[in-house]
C-alpha cells in the first residue's frame, strides 16, 4: 500500500517564470557592443585609424552571433549609441548653450534605432551558411534605411566614410559607399567566423579566410585603375575661405559678416592676381551661405569681384523667389551678366532648412524663428559651365547622399565642388567628417573635388581621394591650383544605386529565409523553456 504524502515545497504553476536579471554573459555582450561602437567612432575622422572599423564590426558581430532578434536589437542600440553620440558631439557644441543636450541626444537616439534594426536582422542571419555575406548585406540595408528616413534621412557617419584614408577606399570606384561599407563588414564578420572555427577546432577555415581576404585583394587590384590623368584638359581654380567668427548660434544673425568676410578675401585674391603672386584662375568657388538674394539676384560686391577677375564665380546663398519661396542655392555669377545659372540644394537638413512638426520643433532648433517657412528642395543635378570645366555642384549636406554627384557626372561634369557652411559647429570634427565624404566621392566618380567652407576645412581633393591642398579651421585663406578635368566614367557612376539595392535585397532575402525556417521541436516543456530563456 502506498501512502500519499504532501510535499512541503510549493510547486510552481506550469508556464510561469521568475523575473530574471541579465547574467554575466549578457553583461559581457552589452559591454562588447558598447566597446565596438566606441572603436568604430575612433576609426572616424579627424583620426585616420581606418583599420579600426573592421575590428569594431568584428566586435559587433561577436555580440550578435546566435542571439534572438530582440536581443540583437538591444545590442544594436548600444552599439549605435556608443558610435553616434561622440561622432555627433558637434551638435551639442552648436545647440547646447540654448537647448541643452536634448537635440544631440534625440538625433543620436533616432539614429541608434537603425543600428538596433541592423542588430535584429544580423542576429537572425548569423547562423545561416555564408553568414558573413548576409551580415554585411543586412548592415548595408540598415544604412540605406537611415539615409532616407525619417524626414529624408540622415546618412552622416556611414561606415564607408571612415575609410577615406584607408586601403578599402578604391572599392568606391566600383560600387560607391555601399560597397566600401560591405567590405568593412565582410572583413569583420569573416574574422569572427575564423575565430569561431578555430575555437571549435574545425578545419574548414578556407571560406571565412576568403571573406576576409577578398575585399582587401580586390581593393589592391583596383588601386592601379583609379584614374587621375587630365583626359579632358585642366583648369586653374581658386577656392576662397573668408572665415567666420566662432560664435555658434549667434552666427544665425550675422549673415552680413559671412558675406563681407568672403568679399574681402576675394578682393585680396584680385590684388594677388594683379600683383602676379597668384596665377589668374579660370573660375572661383566661394562657400555656401555667403549671399542672400531677392528675386532680382543682385549683389554689387560679387559683380565687382567677378568683373575685376574677368571670370565666373560659383557662390552659395539663400535665394527668395518672386512667390516668396526660399531655396538654398549655388549660383554662377558671370562677370558681365551677374547671376545666371543656379543649382538648388536637393537634400535639405531636417529641423534646419525644412522643419517638420514646426509647432513643437522650436524646443530643439533655432531655425523655427529664423525661417518662417520651409525651404524648397531642388530635383535636378547642378552642372555649370565655368571656363574650361563642367562643374558639378552639391551643397553641404548633399555630399552625404549618393545621388547628387552621380547625377552631376552623368550630366557631363568634369569636376566637382562642395560649397559648405560649417561655421556653426565650432572647432569640432564635423568639418573633417564632411571632408572625408568628399574624398570618397572623388574616388567614386574619378573627379577632383573642390571643397569651399566658410570657416574650414576647405580643400582641393584629387581624383584618387588624396588631398592636394587644405586650409585650417577659422582662418581666412585662398587655395589656388591646377586641377585635372576628367570625362571618363567609373563603374560606380555607371551602376549608380544598383550596388546598394542589390546588397539590401540580399540582406532582406536572408532575413526572410530565417522567418520561413521553422524551429525543430523535440517536444516537452524543457525545449520550450530553452527557447524562451535564450537572450
């Protein structure tokens, strides 16, 4: 006879779980995600530590391998915040005195969401065969998303922009920024796969080793093909940097200072040319925000400078049309006719040149008071005939986007220019970060790039991405040089957006594959619990 007994232990109902705190492994992965993001920041300009970017990506991939999408999203957020917060420190320098840290933190948080999405997708594909390929493709797709959303996107800080002085930069001539980002990701993910196989004493090391070596070997093979020859002649150019006071937000209401400083520096160029100290230029490039014009587009000072030099100027400014609409424009200023051709900035800066949610945006941006209406974007490439050159123009923020200079070169540009105004952001790394983008665009399209910044860094960039001349920040200087004009097209120019869409499609297909694969249940609450408790 069996006598029933009553246990003194209280049995837990089936299906209930205790609240769990992260274990040591989770804390370690969180720390690794943050460390990887900081290492990626250290690879970015103004430093030239481009080789840190693959190491950063390796740390990120190691954090995500085998995790669930939810955990991957969290680790991706940490990685993104650790990268973006210090990268965008110049926002705090600009807006912090009046608005505190909230604009800086807000932008960083929104951008980190896309790194979170990348982490979620990468976690799902990390166990697929050929995982390094899918990991890199998913990351490229996440960069594509944040380059378009929200409010037109914010592609600042793409991984490709860390490689302006690196061995992988020649890949931009094949597939643009997307291919460079993919190469960095492939190297990092391949290195992690090599280490995993060594740890498990698996002999099949050739596939991951190949994924590490192929981008490097391909970049070395492409390097001799980067054209710098003047196959469409040469042009003598002058780039004017008139300087601006380092007063942050107060510069919003000192437009006349910008104008007068640059007119004064251009007048010095006139005197240097007359004295024979500087060779006469074929045209002169001045920065963004120098002019402010009504519908008639009059500026006697600019007309005088153009007439004295006898060559056209290319100058940026805010233009009001007859209907009252505002545009950020680059204008060709002819010595006889004044303002002629114009280019309208295509990608407007959110909460600055276009202000969503205007009723509440005043809490985080001063431009609500400065501009009572949004500026209107352009839709066509800007190509000016200036002397012997066909000059393709992109204004400031435009350089971060792939389509602006692709359109200009396809429209016949033999030389590129980036008039920009970075004086708002103080003596920070912002201007060097933007210069790195111009260097990548030079290689991408095989063109020299003229960077004209109000307070620096202005530069003349060769078609191979090297910097021929540059200024310092918050100085008044003029650069003068003979630059090659080029009419040939790189594969990247011909392919346009195709590489990034192909890579994004591969990443999306890989994620979809993981959604279609059903888990293999072996039955029992033990297996269910194992799945439930996986972080």
